[in-house]
C-alpha cells in the first residue's frame, strides 16, 4: 500500500505547502506520468505472485535515495503481508537509514510486524524509534518563514491526528512487557516503557509494574528508585505506597515513613474511585487486599517498635481482609503469632501460627516449627520464608 506522503507532482503543488508544516518523514515527489509513477501503479495492481519481482525491478531501476525510500516501503509491505518478519525488519532498517523521522512506517509497519511476530525486543526497539521521532518533532523549531504560533498550532494538529497511532504503540508496549517471563527482564521492559511514555496513564502503569517486578527480582535499589519516582509524581499511588510500606516495615527501616504510607493507604481505600475496567466484585476484593496489606504493614511496624498490643490490633483487623491472598494471609498470621508470643498469650499465639500453617505458603513450615516450640512437640523440618 502506498504511503500518503508519496504525492504525484501535479498534486504536489496544491497540497505540499500546508502538509509540510506537519510532515513526519520525507515527502517523496512522484512526477505524474513518469516511469516511477507507472512502475508503482504496476506494483499496486499486480497479483502477489508477481509483486515481489516488480518491486525488485523498481529498486534496481530507481537508485535515487527518495525512490529507495519508496522501494523499501514496498518491500516492507510485501513481506509484512507474507509474514516474513525477518525481511520486514531488514528493510525497515534500510528505510530508517534513509528516512529516520518516518513515524508512519515506524508505527504502521515496524511496530505492527514486531507485534505480529511476538518479538518483544524488536517491539521495544521500534516503539522507541517511534517515540523518539515524536519527541524530535515536538522539540522542532518553526521552519523559516513560519511564525511560532502557526508552528505550534500545526504541531498540535498533527499530534492530535496521530493519537490513535500513539495509543497503539503504548498499548503494544504494555502487552509486550507483560509477556516477558523472567522477573528481572520484565522489570527492565516495564522501566523502558515508562521512560518512553512519561506523564501518561500507560507510563505510570508501566513504572508501577517495573517497581513490583524489581522487587520480585530482588533488585531493591532499582525498586526503591522507581517506586519513589512514581510517588514523586503521584503521591496517592496505592500500589507504590504499599510496596514501600511493606519493604520498610519488613526490613525495620524508615519505620515512621512506613507507618505514614500504610495509614495513607487505609484512608485512600475508603475514598478511591473504582476504575472502569473492574467489576464491583473485583474492585471490592482489590480494596480488601490493599487495606489488609496496609494494616498488616502497620502491625509489622508496631512489632519492629516492640509495641505488641497495637500490633495485635492491626494484624487482627488485617486477617479477614487478606483471606483471598494465601501468602499475604499466612504472613499476617505468622506476624500475629509473634505479637501474641511477645505478650505471653501462648494459646492465641498457637492459634495464629496454626492459621499461618493452614495454607500453602512459604510460612507453613516456620509456623509449624513455632507451634512445636509452644507445645513442646518435636520440631519439624522447615524452610525459612523468603
């Protein structure tokens, strides 16, 4: 399919002037009735079996850089339709060498090819190219003879016309990052997405996911860096408030900050608005777990400060809210068991440890060991929870 920026010469005089103010990529002049025009018409009209040979002939016959742009676009379209993605990427690199600001093809051809082929690395690469093209365009000064106001309006109009393309790139990036399996690589993928689309809902979502997966990958420095960056822009981000409250309380660091973050989450869960993509039941369960995690973090802060009575209070309140999350529930009951032990309420401690051992989680073995210690039974082998 011919790109709309390739214009016949007779029309070029009429339409080039306003279009040039908003052009992303070169506008290639095709003289009407010329050999180039006839050859392109033949390519468009050809059956798939004959099309490739005609494109190859076109590329050999028209060696000028602008016409090589046209030839590379034709190759990319052909191989994309044939699902020969290695060839698409090969000619895509040739295209960008000649026309580095070719936004339309970056999105409509290269990002699409990476999506269809499931190649996350290529998707990130071409999405970055598309994003950098837009960034350069946004920062570009007015052409000679164009006022700043006219240029600003032209750019705004052009960017508005590209919104669907931008949305497609952003959603493709998020999908690609979600499909990465390894937590460390997944975190890096989300971090790249967040940098590509800052100050957007997709960018915030990507940064939030990056912090969570950095935590899973046990890369605490990057987790802290990303999480604090998210909170600097969005102080009410429940996910990041919980992540940091949990991390600080578990490690016994910055306990006052952990306490403040957890209390803020408890307050926010009473007022935050339900997103459109969740049902009422899903939203209710999510809020329940979030509030439960916040209360559990508050209980852990109290444990770290050796304030066992408030620890029991918060951990007891957290328990029913965390029932749907086996690991969070078991950890909460494990913490509660220690709070009761510290208060020398052994019967209640045993019950809490029994609850912790009742679900399949990393806390099962350690909880069984504490039960054995309380009852005087023979200890059972266990692994320390990670």
